[in-house]
C-alpha cells in the first residue's frame, strides 16, 4: 500500500499537479469613463415617436415623444406612464414603460442620424408592434 501511495505521489509530482500555483501580479485596470460615440451623442434631445400595434390590443403605453439626455431616457410625453431606459454607445435604445394597473411595455431599437426604429412588446397585455422615431 505504501509503495502504491509513493508511486502516486511521484507521478503527481512529475506531472506538476502538486506544484504550487504561481502568483501572478495583476495591475488594476484604470477606471475610465465610457467613451461616447457620435451615434450616442447625436441621439440626445427630443424624439417624436409613432408606434403601431401589430399583435393584440393594448392600452396606449408607448409615448409619442421621448427626451434623451446623457444617454438616458429623461422624459416622455403623450401617455401616463413611468419610464426607464438608456441608450448604448452604438445608438441602441432599451426602455420600459409602466402604466396604470401594472401594464408594462418593453421597447428596443436604434436611434441614429436623426431617425429611429424598433419593436415593442407587452407580456402583461399579450400585444406588441413596431415604432419609428424622428429627432425634433
């Protein structure tokens, strides 16, 4: 039994399995502010939105106007909803609109060069559609 244990230990030592892990020095990455691309900067401002329903029947959850400031959804007009959303560095928008009675619509697409388009859906109301936008 001892012979077997010694043979196993020698085999593991030869393969490096018993070697201590080497410590690597890691430099902490500098915390840099995300670079804002032209697409994201140009999307700041007011946008007129036109949404259409292609599946189901929903309450009016998609606002008729959005305001983007510092790549965040800063305001909405045209419907009584609470809004949350952001724009990434490539001009892609993701938003959520919550209306009375916990009706929720999710909204995504792209805002670039003064135009926008995408899709929206509501799992609470089993409906959805598309949207288009133009910068005002």
